[in-house]
């Protein structure tokens, strides 16, 4: 029932983090008009999407409308915000999102039990991060600090 809705909303989390960061950058640079325009466009897309999708799809339709709106908001911020060397971060972000999606989807279809799919998905994700060179041996001290906290 709510699994689809929660899944769709969880897909928006990376975009929310990205837009929050880029909103802060634009606010610090004094680009308030740009922020207002992007937020207005996002609001419009979300309202139109809700009106179109809620009658036929219910909560999942609202989640799709929100995901679409937050994705477009992210694209607008990325296209209009100038931050030196941020392009590499976007590249890694999209690779990591894709790997997380692929490992979660694979674990869900291979295992019928959520208790088996969860560790399998985490393991597949970790392995894919290494294969796609998103995690390197030089990152080991960072992981040690995180684990010992």
C-alpha cells in the first residue's frame, strides 16, 4: 500500500539535500530573485502534478508530483548556480543515486524477505561503490572515524 509512496518520496531525498545546499549558496550570494522564481516554478509544478495525479493515483500520484517538482528544482539550481569545481560532485551524486537504486531494486527482486533484502542491498551497494571507484582505499580513515563515533 504505502510502499510505493514511501519509495517515491525516498528518491527525492538526494535532490532535497542538493537543493538545500544550492539554495544556501544562492542566498549567501544575494540571488533572492532567482530563489523566488525557482521556488515559484517548483510550487506550480507540484500543484499541477497533484491536481492531475491525485485523482487517479492517490498518494503515489502526489509523491510522483513532488519527486518531479523537486527534480526540476534541482536541475534549475544546478543550471543557474555557479560554484567552482562543483561539477565533479554532481557526477558522483548521480552515480551514487543510480547505484543505490540498482542495488535496492536488485535486492528487492532477488529476495522475498525484507530482512534478507536489506543486508543484501547494503552489501551490493557497498560493492558497487568500490567497483565504480566512489570509495577508495584512501577513504579508510574517514570510515574509521564514523564507526568510532
